[in-house]
C-alpha cells in the first residue's frame, strides 16, 4: 500500500468522482420522481359564494374552470354566502318529491376518470 505519493491522490480523485457521479444519478432520480408526482391541473371548480338563503331544486352552479353546470336536485339545500349545505335526511322509503337535496354533477365527470 502506498501512503504517500501521486498514486494515493489519483485513487482518491477517482473515488471522489465516483461519489459525485452517484450523487448526480441520485439527484436525477429524485427530480424524475418529483416531476412524475406533480399534481394534476385543476379541471373543475364550483363556488358557493352566492347570497345566503335557500338553494331550491334547479339552482345551477357554473364551473369557473370549464363552464360545466352542477344542479341542485331535491329539497332543503341552503347557502350561507360561502358554502352550500345539503340536509342529507332522505331514507330509502322517501318518495321522489320529498328527497333531500343533492348535487347533480355533469354527465361523464366521474366516469371519464376511470
């Protein structure tokens, strides 16, 4: 084993470059993973900032990103100026005219994602 001299420096430099190369490869792998895990672009956004009060069946909320309408169906939906509240009190025996409010999403909005 040579302790002093040019060979020791040569071996050290080769090992140093190998470590630097490993770090560069690891860094590139992290960048690739980060790019692959980037969040998807926003496709739909509905806001419920209308004036406080009832939101009867047929009330339409427009998507500010793609313009798709979402419609209130049923009874009892209310707005408070920043959100929509749905009562959620329908049972399986409730007739059509008495169903609690729900939101009717545009056709294909969920099935297109599967």
